[in-house]
């Protein structure tokens, strides 16, 4: 899967969770860019990503995530 395909898959997850089909998502997108993105939604996002890609994250994996690009890096490492 290319990075662009990963970005589109994560964008679909974010648009679904925030119920906003027009939500712009780039690698720089972070919780500061989306009004309803709080800690509970972060958990929902991570669970949805794990389910979508069949991977598991540890607390150490996710505690440094700052934006979508960081999340894509993590997915790529897990898919290895």
C-alpha cells in the first residue's frame, strides 16, 4: 500500500468519525485542526485504524503522535 493510499484510508476514518465528508486531511492535520478531536476521539481513531489495518498499537507507539503524518509513519512500521 502506498503512502497516498494510507493517507486516503486514514482520511476516510477521520471523516467517518467526525461525520464530515468534506474534512480536509493532510499529513500535517492534527487535533488542533478539528474542533471535536479530543482524547476520546483519539482513542476511537486509533481503534478504527487498528481494525482497518489489522495491527495493534502499544501506549509507547501512540504517545508521541502529533499529526496524521506521524500516524502514517506508525502504520507503515507496523505493516512493515
